[in-house]
């Protein structure tokens, strides 16, 4: 049978470890000491509230103020118990927001199928109706101010 010893352990140098000032606390890491710090998370209540009254970015319906910001958790923008940054949001109605949050394949697949694919089809139909000029006006990069030469 093994017995416990009451002797103090020594010889371990903790100075190079990422331990917060104020002592060792189990489960806490000083993020400033890491090579790659924690990503910046923007919190802006006014920006989130501004989605109220807009049309849903998926179905396009106006829901009399029932459109809310849905946080997009792609890559390492969120983690267990962490909400993504407020700049990574979509304005979605209740039905689309529910579908967005419960899609088992993840947010990236949902965005690709429900927003990007619809926009690409819309761009193609506009091109068919108006030719190359319509495609240029629907191209996001062409619409940027530095390309207005």
C-alpha cells in the first residue's frame, strides 16, 4: 500500500508558466503570456439593437421588429460557453434564426446554403436580364469606393 507524504515538493520553477498574478488558481491561464493571444471579441449592444426593424437576411421578410442578430460561430470565433464577437452577426427572423442555430452541419454550411447560394442565383438571374453591366453592379468588389475610377 502506498502512503502519502507530508513533505513539501521543491525544485519546480513556476516563473516561466502562464500563471495569473495573485497566485495559482486551478483552471485559469494568463492569456497575455501565450504566444497567440485570445481573439478580440467585440461587444456592442447598440449594433445588436440596430438589427431590430431590418429585413431578415435569409428570407427577406420584414417582421415588424422581430429580426434579431444571430452570432456566427465559425473557425475559432467562439468556444465552449463563449459567444462569438458582435461583428460576426446576421440579421435573422425567428424561424431562420432557429434553423440557423439547430443545423447539425454547422453555421458555415447553413450560411452557404441559405444566404450565399441565394445571392449567387440572384446575381446570375440579374446578369441574364441585363448582361455584363448588371454583373458589374452586383459584384461586391466592383462596388467598393477604391474601384470607382
